[in-house]
C-alpha cells in the first residue's frame, strides 16, 4: 500500500508540473504543489520502508525523469510554440534611420504641440515625433528638418 501511495504522489507531482507548464501561466499553486508532492513521495519512500533502496529509487527516478524532460522538451513542437522566435539583429544589421524618415531632411512643417524640446510636428503631411536642437518652440511654429538619426528627427525654427 505504501509503494502505491509513493507512486501516486509521484504521478500527481508530475501531472501538476505539466499542468503548470502547459495550462497555467507562471509558477504558482500547481507548480509548488507538484514539487511538494514529488518531495513528499521521496520522503515517504525513505521513511516508510525498512530498506533505503525504495527511497533512493524514488529520488533517483524523479531526478532522472526531470533531467530527461528538461533535455528532451526543448526539442519538441510544444516547446517551439511556447518560446519566442524573434531574434535581435546585431550591430552590423543596424539601420541608420527608420524607413521613410531619412527623406524628411530639408522638408518644412508646423509644430502640432509645444516642443520642450520634444513634441509632434506635421511634416510632409505626416505626424512625426520630433526634437529641437535644444530650444523650446510654441505650437504652430514653422520648422525645418535638419537631421535624422535613427528614430530621432531634429528640427529647427524657420
């Protein structure tokens, strides 16, 4: 009867850990309960049997199953659905400016908000986040784009 209890607790622990991974987000009640169930099963295996071998078998079996799961799980389709596949570009692939912003250099526009020194302007019919060279400009001031660096559009009062 005790060996059945140990096996059921181990099975319950693994099921709770799987539920935590695939059904419930984060590491919460099911994950903690699963780990506690596995730990208690190993404790019972050591405590209730006269020989230490069932305890060592439960402990090593739990560790082996967890290691196999950790090694094999990243190779499954389920893992590919869970992980983020986006990759960051290295500095060699960095673009000097956002597409379409470089063509604004030299164009005129009007500020839609007060520039302190950042704000919004309408340039070439588009709303653009802009920054001045350091001065504050009131709303409805005519400005000219003097530089584009990355996403930073620098304007100067005309």
